[in-house]
């Protein structure tokens, strides 16, 4: 049995993680925030982000209360309702804290670049991202640790914590979709009117849309991404606990000498170890800031993973579990690194230069080559995921898939830190441009921003792989839960219910992608007309003799995002309920399988194509193939404009879509059987 004192370790480490995040925040605040125009621009971004997220969370609050009430009055009971509220609260808190601190770190990165140089700028921007990473890991451990302490260690009541995953996933979907619509409507509008029509640089202070664009980086790529990773992180832990609760006595004896609670607690133990390893990785990056930024970030990420692999072996050996469990952890951790490296190649290597060169014949060939690269980039990650599934399940059964997912996500603190660093660096460059700082400052911030684009792309690839494994683990837990109650239950592809369910599931990724793409297009349409109106009607604006109405653009993006984020979220939550109660658990199982495959393939295609288009544009802007203002540059900007909602709205929403559908199915599984 897991001792009570041991079961509290995740809670204690969660609290310590939050303390560490707060300590890093205090370090960030010690750096000067600048004065004059720099400080004024940063305050506009900070206030705009707060206004959006508070309005978004007020909408989410209504949804969360309604769903919690439905759970409370159903057979699932008050405990699952409480778990749902805790999960939603932890996810929202992680996103808010990360966004708040990022909007304080951005201006300090700009000032550090101006006053102290590249080393200090890297430290501040990375510390800003680290707060997000540590908060995600710590809030997950704290929330899940408390629920496990009260309910999770008993197989008879462990289903209560499934509500935590449902709450976290629901908030994550709304946050990711809403933030993605906001940021990309502003980005597309600002780019098309400013860079293509008016011929002014990116982040030019004359452009009314640039403040909204920079606000969007924080609400979409920090708060939204944080919630995205948070729900995958927690979902993998919850699914593994759920699978452990339904394991056969024979397998329990083989893996843990009959101690089922040891297997149920293992994912939390590994996540706890992962948080400590993430802290070590953050210290590694900080200590190597005087080296190449790319080298420092890579050593921090890979170093934390290697340390975690060793620590995981020690943990599993200490509690006398089968070494096969460590091999499953190893497979998941290594697989995550491989997927990240493949993503880095397709969004920062030779394919990017190929897309840029295709701009010599116009936007059409840029679009064709970018889509081809995106489709091609699916191959290796899916092969890696297949290998992880086969090897881990061969080692320890379906429980191994969950453990592999936990292994991939355990060092989420450093992974998320490096991902969130990108938007902070991007904002720093935007502030420098809008404040009219010198070329030396822009050279530093541009270097950090360019690296940030690569780290963000790697983060998206990692998030997709992690979400796929987490979702598969949750689906497996759903099947095991149903079988545990109805032993004769099977999922067979020749069953018409299962087959029709698979086709139904395949619809949702495309439908939600269409909804989110249209949402960005419609919102960008409004943004473009507003920016054009201001250029036309505000005397002296293009000449730099007047101030744009940036607040109006922020309001347009906010309203559009809040209005259009609701249908995809409601669809994702309602679909499993309708299919499960309407057609039964077999059809729902088939639907989850079809949705999983569609989501993974679409997510990889869109994220990698979008990242490649973005970096192809930046490759041209560095002076290659004619540089800024050339016909090649204009063609590349068109590709980047299409790629923006691909990589930052529709693609990432796929990760959460499948996890929401899977966790809702797991929650309602006891009612279906």
C-alpha cells in the first residue's frame, strides 16, 4: 500500500513548484522595465491581455458552473462535480499566471537587450517562460495530488478524479480556441494591411493592429498553450491511474508484487520527479545563457530529460516495481525528443528554404510547397507514435501506453518554459520596434524571436505527440472501465456500430478545423476593414504624425474570439454524450478511434505547414532571395498569413479536441454500462 505520507509528496512538490515559480517571477521583476514609450507600450499590451482573459473567463465560468451542476445532479455525484471544478480552476489559474507574468517579462527583455545585451535578454525571456512551465506542472501535481489523496488511492473511488481531467480539458479547449482566434485575427489583419498593402514593417507603431497582435501572443501562445499542455499532462496521469485501477490480479502481481496502489500512484510519482528535473533544466539554461541561446535551450531540454530517465529508474527500483515499467518510460521520453527534432527539421531546416525559394514564382507555389511539406511531416511522428504504442504495450500491456505518455510529459516544466519563451521574445521585439529603439536592440530581439519561432514549433510538435498518447491512454481507460463493468464488451471493426462510430469521429476534426479557420477569417475581415479605415480617416497616421486607435482593434479581436469560441467547445463536450447515450458504448469507442486518428494527422499537417511558412517568410526577411519588399517576400507573407491560423488556432485545437472527447467519454463511462 502507498503510505499516506508518501501520497502527499505530489502535493508538497506542487506547492514547492509554485513557490519556485513565484521566486523566478521576483527575479524577473528586479530587471528594469524601462521608461517612456517602452513602458507605455508594454502597459497597453498588459492591460489588453488582462481585459481579454477576464472576459473569456467570465464566459467560461458560466459554462463550468452549468456542467458542474449537471454532473452534481447525475449519478456521478458531488465528488466528481468537485473534481471537475478543481480541474477547471487549476487550468484557468495556470493560464492566467503564465500570461500575467509573460506580459511583465516582455518589456524587461526589451530593456535588458538595450542596456545589458543578449545574455541578459535571454535570461529574462526564458525566466518569463519558465514561470508558465513550472506553474503548469505544479498546478497539475497540486490539484491531482489532493484528489488522489482523498479519492484516487482506492480503486472503488478513483473514478472521481476523472472529473478533474474533464474540467481541465474543457477550459483548455475554450482558452486555446479563443486565444487562437484573437491572436490570428489580429496578426493576419496587421500583416495584410500593414506589410502587404501599406508596405510598412512588422510591429510598426503606425499600424493600429500591432498592439492587438502582441496581446494575442500572450493570450494565445502563452495562456492557451499552457492550458493545452496542462490538460495533456493531467490527462495522461489520470488515464494511467484509471487503467491501473482495472488491471487484472495476474498483471498486478507481475508488475508490482500484488501492490495495485503502487501502480496507481506511479504516474504521480514520475510527474513529481519530472518537476524536480525540470527545475534542474531551467538552472542549466540559466547557467549557460552566455553561450549560444540555441545551445543553452537544447542542453536544458535534453539534459532535463536525461536526468529524468535516470531518476525514473531510481524511483521504480526503489519501490520494487518491474523494470519493464522503466523501459516504457524510456520509450515515451525518447519518443518525445524524436518528435521534437523532426518538427524542428520541417519548420527550421531545408524544407523552409525550399518554400522560400518557391516564392520566386508567386504565392501559389508557396502554398503548394508548404502544404506538401506539412503533409510529408506527418510520416515520422506517426511512425514514432506507433513504435511507442507497440513497444510499451508489449512490455506491460495497455498500462504501458499510459506510462509512456507520462514519461513524455513528466518534464513539462522545462518543455513549456522553452515554448512560452518564444512569445515573450516576440513581444520584446515588437516593443522595441514600436518604441523606435536602435538596430542593435532589434538585432538581439530578432535573434531571440527567430529561435523562439523554432522552440514554439518544437513545442507544438511535442504537444501533438503528447496529446495523441494521452488521448490513447484515456480511450484505453474508457474501454477498460466499460469492460470492468460489462465483461462481454468488445470493440470490433466489423461491428456496424463501431464502424459507423469511426466515421462519425472522423467528422469532428474537420468540422472544428473549419469552424476555427472561418472564425479567424471572419474576425480578420473585420480587423482589415478597421485598419484600412484608420489609415484612411486618421490624418497623418501613415506619416507618423498621429496615434492609431489600438483599443478598437483589441476590442474587435476580443469580441470575435469570445463569440466564436463557444460552438467548437460545446460540440466537443456534447458529442460523446449524444453518441454514447444515443448509440451506446461501442459506437462511442469507435468514434473516439476515428477522431484520434483524424486529429493527430490534421494537427501535424497544419502545425508544421504553418511553422514552415512562418520561417520561410523570416528567411526572406533576413535578406535572402531579394529580402523585404521583394516579390518573393510578398509571396512568403501570403503563405505565412494562411499558416497563422493553421499553426496557432486550428492545429493546436485538435490536441484538445480529442482529449476533451476522450475524457468526457471516460467520465460518463459508468453511466453507459
